[in-house]
C-alpha cells in the first residue's frame, strides 16, 4: 500500500525473512569481519583490525577493566570464528569475561549454545540468549521446515543440494523457504551453508528425537562413505587432482561420517572409505590428522568380535597408519602395522587386495631402505613385484620397481638401478 502511494520513495527494510515482493532487492547481511584463517602471528593484519574483534574487546572492557586484548588475542579470534562474527553472540560472550578467560569462553561456546546468555536486567527479552533469538524463528517454521532444519545439523562445513536431498529428504521448495528465512545461505560455489550457532541449535532439537537422530546420522555417514568410495580409483589415477579437490571441499562432512562409522564399529563402511581417505591424507601431507582418524577406526574395529569383515577393514586402516608412521620417521610403528596386515593376509589366505600400495612388504622395503639395509629392501621389493605381476596389481608393481631402483642405487649397481627406474616410469604411464 505504501509503495503504491509513494512510487518515488525507496524503503530500507531489515528482516530475518525475505518479504518476497516483486520490487524487492535482497542484500544478505553476514556477521562482522573476523580473521578467517591462520593465527594472529601468521596473519598480515593484526586481529584488532577486524570489526568482530573490536566489538568483543570493547564489550569485554566494560565488564573487566583489566582486560588486555593482546594477551588473549588468539582466544578472542577463536571466539569470533565460533560465532562467525554475529554481533549479539559476541556481546553475550564478552559479558562472561568478568568470570572466565577468553580461552574458557571459547571452550564453553564449543560445548553448547546454552552458554550464550545474559543476566542484564534491561536486555530485551528476545535478546537474553541466542536460544531465544533462534527460538522465535523456529516457531515460525512449518512442520516440514522444522524437520529438515533439525536434520541439517548433521552436516559440517556446508553441503551440496544432492547431499541434503538424500540425507534429509529436503525438497527444493523447503530449501528455498529456509534460505528466505535466513537459516541457510547459498555461497558462490553452489554449496549451502548454515551458521554454526544455528547448527548447534538444530542439533539440540534433533538430540531430543533419539531415533530420528540415529537414522539421520547413519544416512549422513552412508552418503559420505559412498562419496569416498566412488573416488577411490580416481584418487590414485588420472582424475587425482579433481578427486582430491572434491574430497577437500567436503572434508568436514567426510570426517564426521568416518568418526560416526568408527563409533558404530561399521567395518563395511570403514573398508569402503579407507582407500580414498587414506590417500587424501597421504598425498596432501595431512599425516597427523590421518593418523588420528585411522587409529580411531582401528581401535573401534579391534573392539568388535573377530570376523572376515573386520579383518578386511583393518587391512585398510592399518596400511595407512603404517605409511603415516613412516612419514614421521616412526619406523617401529610402520613395522608393527605391516606385521598386523601380514598376519591378517595369512589368516584370510588371500593375496594383497586390489588398490593403491596394498602389499605390506612395500612399506617394509621402504623401511629397509631408510636403514640402509639394501639387501632386505631388494628382497622385499622383489616379492612385491612378483605378486603384483601375478595379480596384475598395477600400483604395487610400479612402486616395486621404484623400490628396486632405489635399493640397487644404494648398492652401487647403477645400471640395474637405471633399468628399474625406467620400468617404474613405463608403469606410471599405464596406471
């Protein structure tokens, strides 16, 4: 009515929800600026140059005059990242500085949304807590929107439309409605993003429905384990760069799916996901995180009753644990992992499984090279080559030639080393 009566007037309207009028131009607002990555020492800009950090520091000084921002800058930046620069959340967090250190505040925020509350007598009721703010929006959702929104809490670091449709059953109109209500946003890469505090709020609601939570977590894990499995051959082949980029984009979801599968002792899932994830950390240098995730999976598998499925899954987790130990120079750790793999192969009476460097004698030959035991390196590499030739394992065969070349070089047999190097190169052209 106003616009029809005043055609030359422009209106600036603030709202959590789109008005959905023909004349509307949307300008989504995000949180205040904060350092997106790296520590204060690694950043060219000091943390206090960012608006989110400035707001937190100003509010913290109000309640704790002795607050020295420079001494707690890393923790302040962590708080800003956890709340993604949301002003009200920053004010609620800063109010706790009179009671807690900034590091303790960050840890409390990670522990749950209920921490972000205020006892100010003159605060508007809806601003007494982040739960109150989000609760108003939650009440305006219809039943379908509520169901999808609480299920979205299983995702980490954004997600694609296909993933959310398969995991939560969300239709395009439902997603569009959640975007209109500022509960989701679509980024420049075509990925949906949910604010971390909103995700925590949705997770708390989902936790009140244990059966549904179990079902959705299982669906999420199944989707991303299959996502990994479908890229297994590509990671070790001609589409390596593309496959690694795809895994990196969804690594937060993949990590959550892997840990869920480990917590459930799901041997089948861990076996299907181990090759692509193991090579991802191997190729991109994420040895420490790889060690953590794969050792968690190994521990979970060892806690299961013995079975062939568990053994086959252990072959996947232990082989990569061994390679990561090797990267850190922990040769005894590599030897222990490979001895375990050899025992499993003997128990199952099967040759090395198809895949990338699945023969435990390959890393053991590498260990012998490091120790200068070239004769042992030659012997083990020869065994890897012979089995790979028989089984037509291209990757094992290629690496065996590489090991033979290195070992003969160490022995001073340079012509033989060159011949094996040429064979390794020829094999690489065919894989």
